[in-house]
């Protein structure tokens, strides 16, 4: 059977067939441009826009939940068209992701759209964290009966920590942190707008700046102190000077003539051209992803991702906890920051008993972990996907109740 894997994220849809080695990433939005009055851009049609400044996004997801079906169907039509052109969608089965904690009406509506609107042959609606756990189990070569892991899924709208054992979600183990890539981009926009240049309408450009320039600090307090002393022109020791040099850079903004995407440049490495617009970045480079670990720094009353993992662990049987800490699996685009895994391991090590093993694992690109897990499931020689999927015939015979019962065990 031909299988499509659709990781339906709030920021990007990762889509591809099981025969492909990596997914195609499609922006999950319908976008209007300030300089283009005659059309809207659905998904990756945005690449056809000549000027990406002043974009207005219409998002199907709000706070991580799929609420606008009219917009989502436009994006799905755009995503599925290349595969529908190859063969009718009624001949495809599909694996689609959902949040760990999803509203029943949203889940039922998704099943209805996939079966009734698109007519897929079979549907498996599974959490992204579950598929990341499946990916870890297969990559490590562990038998399903022996597998246990903690999954940290840092996405666009929120982050989830969850525990999986023997291919099933441990009941009551999910922790949600309302901090994700969207919060980080908004924080960076506000910081730059307050200190340098008004960029509150430049979400697309600042999201690229975040991806290109930001990284996770090994010691944020020391970096902050060094930059503070530098700003006050206080004498700096060699360590503080090194920290400041590592943090300070220029970000050259796109001009949509020479280059469509900005880029990082070391201070003083090249004379600024007359038409160039640059941002001077310093502590913002580490303060932005720091919100994943310390949301309270920005007034967000949430625990950090390391605390969320520890809180999940505390609810598990004490004698089993070392099984989970040995496999902390990273998934989601917000785990892509350089230094993220090392910082998470440092914070977890400080919170765990010394005799607990600790392994922070990421099998490839964190943003693609759920999609790759779905691909592994589709290609499994033991036909495991049939245990998770509901066929169109069974859906018509038994209705939404069958989907709710089948998929509830994974969320």
C-alpha cells in the first residue's frame, strides 16, 4: 500500500510518501503580502512573492489546536495535489499527527475531513510524540517490549513532555509548556523593536533571524553579566571578552534584490554596503531560546522544558525511572537551536540522582522526527501500521466512535 505521512504542525506541514527519504516542508498558513493586492499565497506559494516584508498570516491553528478548517483545507489541498496527481487519494493510506492532548471535536472533524473530503483508503491519527518514540525504538534496535523513553516535543505553539513504555503513552505523563517557536519569534521582534529597529510587522524575517542567529547558552547568567559589563564600559577579564565576542554579530536583512534571506556576519568582517540594513545582535541571540528553559524571564508563568521532563519523571514508578532517563528523545523545530541538547542534558543531570543514566537523543533533524517515525511505521515489515489505522470501510460501518476508541490509547 502507498502511504502518505502528514505531520500536521501549527507552523509547518511536513508531508511525504513512505518511499521518500525526507519530507517536504510547507508553511501552514494562508498569507497576504503588503505589496501584492491581487492574490493570497497558500503554503509554499509564498516563494513566488518577490517581497516578503510586511506579511499578514492567516493561521489554521490557534494556541496549538486546529480551529479554522477553511484555511486548513486550502493548505492541505496545496500539499496533497502532487500526490493526487500521481494517483487518486482513495488509493492512499495516511498517517497524520495531532497534539498529545487534543479536543475530541477537533479530532473527530479531522477524521471526517480525511475520510469524507479526501477519501483516503485508511487513516492513522497519532501524536507526533508517539511517532518520535517509535523512531527512537527502531533506531536503537530495542524490542518494543523493552522500550521506554521520555519525549520532548518543542513545536510552534507549545512544548510537550511525555513518557512512552512498550509503545504506549504512560497515562497521566503528559506535561504541556505554553512556549514554542511562535513565542520566541515574538520575543525577538519585541526586543529588536525596542532597542534598534521597528520590526513588529516583519514576522517572517525575524523568524528567519531567530533560526539563523540564535543559539542556546551553556551559562546564560555569565553571558548576561558579561554583556552588561560591556554595555557599562567596565573592564572585562579574558573570559568575559570571549563571551562578548561570541555573542556579538551583525544580521544583514534581506533586500529581495541581492538576497531573499538574511545572514549572520561577524562584526567588522566586512564594510557595510550603502543599501544594506543590518541589526546588531548581542544578548538577544541567547535570551530568545532561553525562554524554553526559563519562561518566567519573560513573565510567562510556566515551567521550563527541563522542569517539565522532571515533573513527568516524578509521576513514574521509582524503580522504572532510570529506564526513561536513558532515552530522552528530542523532536520539534524548536529543538534545532545549537547547544539545545547539551544544555538540556546539563539541567537534567543537575536534577537527577547521580546513579541514573542519562541520554539525550535525536535521530536526525528534530523537526522531522515525527515524520520519520511515521515513515518507519509505514515501512515496518511486520505490518504494524494495520494495528493503528482505521480503514474507510470500517469508518463507514462504525463511524467516528471507532476512530476515537482506536486512537485514544496513544494520546
